[in-house]
């Protein structure tokens, strides 16, 4: 099949949507599909374009067998497509240093505008399936247009209900704007032939938004069980940081943005300063990191690490004795944290904040502890319970690794490919 993927985030971004879209495109190319991607230069979660990329229109070919970028060219130069490669079109965008509600909208709109002619130009390529990744929803109209004009099927994959989250977090507040955007969103998503998302709760949300149940598809984020696994000899990164073997490491790794609610982790660290047996480690980047560090950077029991390269991810996750998965109360039902699968694959227990009945709560209940979002005292108590129960940590860690098998990368992506064939052959 010829598969066109449209989305703002893509490899080599190390976290979030870009990581999964990149792995999906490369996997499809390895399966023999012709894959093209229209995306932006990598900028997330640092909120600045990565140094080795220019913020302009460009085209490149990624050989997926080697993982190396081959044949960078200008947008107008011919670029031959080889099997087991992905052709990537990069489109410029405005990246705010300090994203806010209005700035985020302008940021997303800048990519939607710059990518519009590039996506539209793919009509001549005649794709079989057009896959739009949300966010941003702003790219859905041109994706639908190209699919209809080229005779392709249209697939929308929702990683995040960006509209609901923006209002839930207070990033956007106008009631009339909310109603107007939600109305447009409903009309757009119902125009796609298939609409997928990453959790059962989000599937229910799709139906609430008017998507016919037979159009919905569960397409969760996955865990690469061959790349992420418990290390028998322990973490080299932990040794490099000089963390004693008898310390219990509580690790948060990933994006440091508004939705993560990292204040509860740092408040717990503040309350547990008198417990020298626990070491908090926060690894990542994001829009909230600077002010979090300003407020809590003085805490002696918190180590701050930058985002780690992909080749050190397994070492990083194995540094933990307890993984931390905070979420803000106002978005806990709207997102399924992509980092959870990696936590489980590393074979460590998880302490999460989640509302009862959500998929996160159901998953973590068998391999960790769950407290209500915003319950700082409950979070501290959960930490102390795991801290003082090494046998329980071992048991829950084994259960976590076992649970990760249902999100094995090969299983999830083979199922997705079958759905693509089914849609294409209709």
C-alpha cells in the first residue's frame, strides 16, 4: 500500500507522539509499504527546533534498516523512493519558547498552513490510505481533502483530545469558542473512514462525539519488549550518578508539561526530605521544567536529568525502584500516558494518580499503587508503602512486566496493519 501520514510530531523526537509515529512509519516501511510523512522539524519536548535541523521546507529519505538519514534534498528536487525507506517532508512552523493558550493555537496553525500545499501535492502520488495524527486537529481538513481527491481511505488517529484538554487545563477558557471548536471537531472526525485512539476511555469519548462505533478502532501505544526489559546487573546510569545501591529511586521520566501534574511528585519529595533512603529522579524536558526547577530545585533529594537518548532508555528505566506516573485531575480521563508501557516493560512497580475506573487505574492496580489525582498525602503514603516493602516491589514489578505483553510492539502493529488492509480492500 501507499500510505501518507500527516502529523506535526515525528522522529527523532524521543518522547510522546513523535516517537510512536516514527516507529509506526518505519515498521510499515519494513513491511514493504511505500510510506510518506508530512511533518515538522523536531522541536518537542524542548520547544525549540533541534540544532541539526533547519526550520524550513525540506525533504529527506530515511532508510529504516540502518536508521540513518539518507539523501537530504530540497523540497523541489526529485527523491527516489526505495523499499524499506520513509520519505519525510519537513514543513516550517513557529515554536514559542514559552507556550501558552494563544501561542499554542498560533503554533499549530503555522504548521497547518505551511504543510497544506505539501499535503495537497501528494494527490499526484495517489496514496491508498491517508493517516492524520491528532494533535493537531487543524491538519484533518487537508487530510480529508487529499483522501477524497485521490480516492484514498481516510484514517484519523487521536493521541490526545487536544480541544478537551486545552479547556480542561484552562489553557483556553471562552465558552463560545469551546462550543464552536467542538462543533467543528465533531464534523471533521465523522468524515473519516476510520478513527482510532489509544485507550478504552478515549474510544468511549469518540462515540460521545458522534463517531459510529463500527468506525472506531483501538490502536494503543506499544512497548518494545526487546528493547525495554529488566536488567539483571542493574543500571549503569544509576552507578554513573553515584546513587548508592541501598537507596530507593523514585523515577519520573518524560515530558514536563502542564498535563503531567509534576507538582505532586515534588511536593512528595519536599515532605520526604527527612527520609534519606529515598532518592527522586526527574528526567526530561518540557514547558513546565523551568518553573518547577525554580520552585523545587533546592530540594536535596531530587536529581534533575535531561532527556536521555533512546539508546540509554532501558538503562534509565531500570534505574527506578518505583516509577512515578502523575496526572492532573482535570485531564486524567482524557489521556492515556504513552510512557506507561515502557514503565511496565522495565519490570518495576508504578505509583500513579488516576481516577477510579479509568484505564490507567485498572492497569496499575495489578502492578502498583493508584491514588486520586491531587491527593498529595495519598501519594506520599503510597510511596512509603512501596518504599518499606521490597518483596511487594518485586512482586508488583514482575506483574508489570507480564502486563506489558499485551502492548507488545509487534502484536499491536500487526493488528493495525490488518485493519489498514481491511479498510483499503473495502
